C-alpha cells in the first residue's frame, strides 16, 4: 500500500509540474510582435543601433526629445543612438529642412549633438523663433559655443553634404516601403519598428529597445 501511495503522489506531482510548466510557457511575452513592435526588414544591422527619425519643426518630436536622450543614455554597451532628420514636415521649406539636416551632421562632427539638438528645438518650439535661413541656424551654433567660421566650413563641406544625401536616401527608401510615414519613428537594428501608442513609459521604451537588440538574427 505504501508503495502504491508513493507512486500515486509522484504521478500527481509530475502531472502538476507539467501543467505548471505548460502554463508558464503559454504566458505571452511582455513585448509582442505586431503590438509593441513591427518587423520591417528581413535582415538587421551588423552592430546594434537605435535610429530615431525626426524633424526639428515637428512638435511631437520636440515632446519626445527627452525620451530620445534617455534612450541614448541607457543603450547597452556597444550600441549607439543615431538621429536622422527628415524633410517632409510642412512647417518649413525644403531648403531650410535640408539645411537643418546638415546642421545635425555638423553638430555630430563637433561632438555637440545633444546640446545643439536641444538648442534648435527650444528656439522653434519654446521661444517661438522662426528659423528661415542658414544664418539663423549659424546664430544658434555661435550662441552655443561653436565658432562661426567653423560652422561655415562644415555646413557646406563635401563630407557633410554626402552624409546628408545618404540620410535622404534612407528616408526615401523607408517611405517607399511605408515604414516611415510620420515622426518620430524609432527603428531598432534596422529591422524592428517600435509602436509608440502601446508603450506607456520611458521604462517601456528602454526595456523594449534592449529586448529587440538582444533578439537573435
């Protein structure tokens, strides 16, 4: 009788363990494809990168600027944040939007990207000052410690113009695929697009970006 009782207990324990394991494995992950992110490409970048597509004249991008900065500061070791300025915001002419794209690249080359991105956003959205010429952009750089001649030499340099054209090509390609249709747009490793409406906090953004960067190819 004792042996039968022990066997019965063992079977019940085993069955309960199997049911528990099944229930755990059936739990949906915290982040789900289609709900929290979309797969927008077959392959991914060789190194981990979070790309933020934005426009300086986009009020929504201005409100997200702090989120972007916090995401950049929280990326795993070896990962990087890349801001990419787009030119389809109707609040400014194409000419000034292209100048702003080049100014972003100038700030990056001078290692003052965070500072100048914030300064340009504040000028447009907080101070309500129009940026309608390249001279207006130059004045912002000078006010933030960049020499005028240095800005002049870089804004129209071959390297900056080439990088701006590359940024534009990426934008055009993603728009053609209907991946990029608004700002801000966040893409992880060139493959996963975040779905902001289903992310409730900066913590969600941070966790999702890390999750996606850790996904195997």
